[in-house]
């Protein structure tokens, strides 16, 4: 089984779907949907081009959740090295224990402390049993969808407030 095949199978089972259900949701013909997914999951075929985003969309996850290769310790180390090269990830030692941290708080204009704070808060909610493991996994696998949804809600609230202010102004005139 290939790495991406393992991830497809994991997320399909996480959603509680059959191979056919996922294949149809991803846009494959009904008569071959299950075969295509079975081939991807077994590693006989590798999804290419627009298939990965289609599968991710169907599974309601980020395409990155399917493609990050952390299936081996070496792959994980190379993922860390890539994060070091691209984003300034650093390994530090404190009292004989090793930690990963970012060299700067901002990566490509994104405030990492805010991102990590969100992750920590959701994880803490899970550990404190305020949310279920399903809710925690749902947050992780769809990230950053929730942040975008929250931003849209705030924009909608502002639009409503602006509309009310304009209506009040017009009624006074």
C-alpha cells in the first residue's frame, strides 16, 4: 500500500464510507468508482493531477492531509528538514529534552503563534473532554476551514451592523 493510498483509506473509513461512495463523491463513474478507489488504496494506481484535490474535496479535508509523507521516521525527518528550510523550524534542547520551534513568529505573513494557539486550545478542549475525539479529528483534518468559517461569520456580522446603521441613517433623514 502506498502512503497516499493509506491516507485515502484512513479518511474514507473515518467518514464511514465504502470505496464506491467515495469514488462517486469524487466524481468517478458509478460503474468504476469502487475499483478506482481500491486501486489507489492498494497502491496499484497513484492519483495524479486533479484527482488528489477531488478526493480531498469529497472527503472534506485539505489536500495536504493526503500528501504529507510521514509514513516513516526518515520521511518524518525529511518533513522536519523541509519545514526548517521553508519556515525556519528549529530543534532546541532544554534540560536534555528536544523541542521543535519556529525561528520567527511569522511565516510567509502568517502568525504561527496564533495558529499554534488555536491548535493547543482545540487539543486542550479534547483533553478536558469538552469535545469528542471525532470533533478534534474533524478540526485537524479540515484545517483551516474553521478559521475561514469564523472569519466569514465575523464579516457577515459586520455587514449586518453596517446595513442597520445605514437604515437608521436613512430613517433619520
